[in-house]
């Protein structure tokens, strides 16, 4: 085992990997930058290379609904491992996972496995464009759907406008096909919706500007607008799928999308994404139809085994009441701890964000008013308390079935101290 410190590993990584990390948020830039290297995880805890153990509220950003290194997930992966890692030919497990997905999420009549959420959303939009023969899409400011060109567009604060790329390297011509509406604001969608729009893509419970629930009527309104214009409604349930309910946010809202994007939980911590929905849309895909989408490692046997074990656990022991109870306990405790300080706690099930400096967040413009300096101090104080939070004001805390009420209470006590320390 390496006896190196996070600091020396950071210096070495910096010379080899851009920013020292393989995904930007891991660099902790929003909270001072001194990220820590992780050695291992077990249940609700992770341990860094220095041997410090933390109570983890990141959970690999959502996949680990059963916690780290769950014995049944590990057993399924090691079983599959012994049979070989990849064949580039169909395997039985893929059918089992497809059966589980279509059973859990009734709007999914046909499903394709890919290797990331980014691939899922990118491919779903291709299917929607092929079906409609249209190029434009509508997304919402503050919703993240992976890093494909057309989706890396948020438009600046306050704007409800044609897309401007968020990143150099995204062709303007592609970004301009993306129209950006305001979350929870149907009027902003009405303004952009017409018969040139192939798809409306939305996080049915937003998790990428901090947690922002869809207000009553919002998803219904999107369904209505999509139907009126012959537009495909795409729910990005990469975070919410299998986490908020067996059937995701669509089960809770009762709104049936045409296509659904999945990831995170269905991979049990290994790289998997999926997209699926109406049979007539999905059967456009090659080799049945003409829409091309492929992947060397799509349906990878290890990832499928981890995903199946994860979904089997969800079915055998539904965790949703427990997650709701833990989430509500944490929400109430955080609100109490916040006291008269400006801020709010927003939660959907096992996803939660403590926002500083604002009383309510309904959309991205609200979120941008959050007090990020205060968050940075709070984050560092929580780290010193042994609690590993998402290193950004604009991310969700993820609960797992491995968290206990005692750990939630200990977290609330730590929050009370951290708030005082960061006042
Ligand atoms: N959609 C949503 C809602 C997400 O939260 C994410 C990732 N956080 C993605 C898509 C992209 O998934 P991936 O990182 O697996 O490409």
C-alpha cells in the first residue's frame, strides 16, 4: 500500500492529468482546491490515503444507493469477473438487466445500455431528432445532462434565450440548436416551443444546481407542450432513476416521458448508462433501424452484474421508506441548525442541498444567488468534523441505505458546530 499523502499525490497527478483529476469537480476548486485521495470505502464511509475515515455524503455522486462495497454487489462482480471481462458479443445478463429496467420503469418498452449518462442523453436526443426530423431541442438552465456538445449549454443567468456554449470547443452552430428555458417556468418553455423542436430534455427533480424539486404542474405542463408540438419528452433520470422510487421521478409524478435516460444506480458503481422508452422510437436504432449508436463496452458483463445486483437488492428490500425517513431527519436537523442564518434546505427523498444566503431556490437564477464563500468555510469545517460533503454549493448530498439514524444525528451535531465555526 502506498504511504504517500494526498498532497504529494496531488503534485504528481497535476503533472500527468489535467488539473490532477479525471472529472473536474473532484479537484475541489470551489472549496479551496486541496482535494484528498481516497483509498477505500465501506458502507457509509470512505477512507483517504492518510488513513482518515469520513462519513460520506457523495456516494460516488449517486450510484452507491446501497453504500460502498456492498457484499452482494461485490460478489456479483467477482462472479462475473471469473468468467471474463468483456466479449463484444451479447450475454445473458444484459437481458436480465433490461427486464429489471423495464419492470421498474413501465414507460421503458425498449432499452439500450451504454457506458455513461453522457452517452445516454446524447443518444436519446439522436433518437428524438431522427423520429421528428427536427434539429432544435429545449433544455433548462441549471440542468446538467453530461458533456456532449449540444447539452453543454446553460445560457447566462437571467437569460431565457438561444444557446451560448458553456465551454470553448463547443461549436456555436451546435449550441444554437439548444434553446434554454427556465426551470419551473412553463411560460419560458411556451416561448421557445414550436414545431421545430425535436425534444424537451429535463431532470424531473433537478440535482445539478443543488436540489431543486419540480413544482406541482411543471412536468405535466411539459408533457402538454410536448404533445401539442409533436415533440419528444425526455426525462433525464440519471440521478433520480431508482433513487427516488423504483420507477424514478416519473413514478412519483405520474408523468410518462417518451424517452428516459438512466445511469449511476443501474451500474452499482461500475460504468453504465441506459436510455429507453417508447418501442416505436427505440426501434429506429441500428441494426433494426437506421439510427446509429454503438459501444465496444456497452452492456459490459461486470457493469451489468453490478447493476443487476443493485436492482435486485432494491426489489428484495425496498429502501425508499428508510431513505425518506433518513432524508427527512437530516432536512429537519439542518433547518434547525441553520436557525436564523439566511439559507434553506431543499430535499427530494434521499437528495438534499443546504443552500446558504437564500430562502428558496426554484431555478438556476435563484441558485446563483447562493453564498458560495460561506459554503466553502462550512465545507472545510465539516471535513474537519470527518464528514465528506459534495465539494460545491450546487451539488446534492446523496444518502444511502448504509447511513443510520445515529450517523444522521451525528452529522446534524457536526453541522451545528461547523456553522458556528464558519459564522
Ligand atoms: N444527467 C444527469 C442528470 C447527471 O447528473 C449526470 C452526471 N452527474 C449526467 C447526466 C452525466 O452522466 P455521466 O457523468 O455518467 O456521463
